[in-house]
């Protein structure tokens, strides 16, 4: 790998860490735990405590495996649950083996489980871990220490749960603001770019056909100018509702900008595409109305070609839309020959 490839690989990894919260937690916890446990594993082997040393090696292997799996598959859901289980199990085993000194390893696990796993799984895991340690009488030298441990772990778990849930609500809200058009409630341009990239990648991998429709409301500026932007907004919302009624659940709708919308049709080949688009056009033509009467739309359609970039795919659909508007509006123009 040359320096240029290394730079782009590093940049890609940093982008993933920045945009995938759970992956960043998996990476941070795994890396920190590996750095923290490794010296103890070495020390145990030097002291001749082979059983404890091999247990530490098992924990390190689980941590490293979870980290590698998360990065290779991007499946942070399963890797997060596995990592939470591995950390809590390791902390319990160490606590039982070395006594009170070992219970300190459980506290960081109690904090991070709610960020790694679903809340119910994390709550059960924390409860089982604490009860497992308490059930071993030799772990604590007095009842006072045991009850102190129970109280402190309960407080830590409760605070972690509240913070994790609050953090999730904020992240979900920010994600919604970043990907949803506030007026119509459909996905925005940023979300569209991501979904089209995924569609293109899936088409190359599986051969599934994809079609793209860019539709534009005819004479929309005149509606805004004559009746006001409030009426124009109502027409846009009505359009979204009608598109939802005349498409499948698997189809995706995006607001491209202004009065332009994009519909992504997965699994529709050229033979069926004309029927699908004609039904959509007829549904809008029949039901979309404004104060001045029926409101029509123009359509530009393009099938994704093998090996074609998303930019080229969009450009062909956009050019077809331009031709539809130039040739009189209220019509469908295809960027492909069927």
C-alpha cells in the first residue's frame, strides 16, 4: 500500500468513526480494554498465574475479534452485543478470581453496555453481572462492602441508562433533521444521495434492476405567485400523499429540490416500467388539484445501466425531464430505449 492509498484508507476510517456512533464506541472500548488488560495478562504469566493469564488472553481475543468483525462487516449491532457480553463476563470472572480488587473492572462495563446493546439487553446483562459477583461470598470481606457495591452499581447503571437514552434521542432527532424534508416529511437530497449509492452498489452485486423517476410540477411558480406560498406548500404535500398512494412500500420518494421529486423503483425492469410510470402519472393527473384546477407534472425516467455511476444515472433522468418540459409538459420522457 503506497502513501496515497494509506491516506485514503485512513480518511475513510476516520469518516466511519465520525458518522457511526456505535462503531466509535466499539472501537474506543475495545482499544481501551486491550491496552488496559494486556499488561495484566503479561504480569500474570510472569507471576506464574497461568489460569488467570489464559482468561485474560481469552478476553483479549474476544475484544479483538469483536473489533475486527465490526470494521469488516459494519455490523455494529451484533458486534456491540457480543462485546458487551464479553466485557461483562470477563469482569465477572476476574472479580470472582481475585476478589474485591477485580470488581472495579465491572464499572466501565456497566457504563458502556447501554451504548453497545439495546437497553433491555444491557439492563439484563448488568443485573446478571452484578448478581453473579454478589452470589460469590468470598468476593467481599464484609456485608457493608457488598451492599456498597450493590448501591454503587445500581446508581451507575441507572445513570448510564438515562444518559444513553437521552443521547439516542438527540442522535435520532439530528439524523431526522439531516435526512428528512421538514415540509413534506419525505427524505431529502442528502438521504437520496446515500440511497442511490446503495442502490447502485446493490445492482452491481445482485443484478436487481432499478429505475429512477424525476418529476416536476408544471407551472408551480405561477401557483405560488397567484395564490401564495401557503397554497404552493399544500400542493407539494398533496403530491407527496398521492405518490405514496400510487407506489409500492418498497419504492422510495425524495424531495430533490423546490417542486422536483425523485422516485426510486427497485426491481422494476424496462418491460414493466412504462406501466408503473403511466399509472403514477394518471393518479396524479386525476387527483392533484389547486385553486385554479388540475395540476399536472412532467416526468423524466431512466433505468440504471450496468456499471453506470449515480451521477450519470441522475443526469439522464434529468435530461429526460428537461425534454418533457420542453415538449409541452404533462408527459413522460424516457432516457432509455425499451
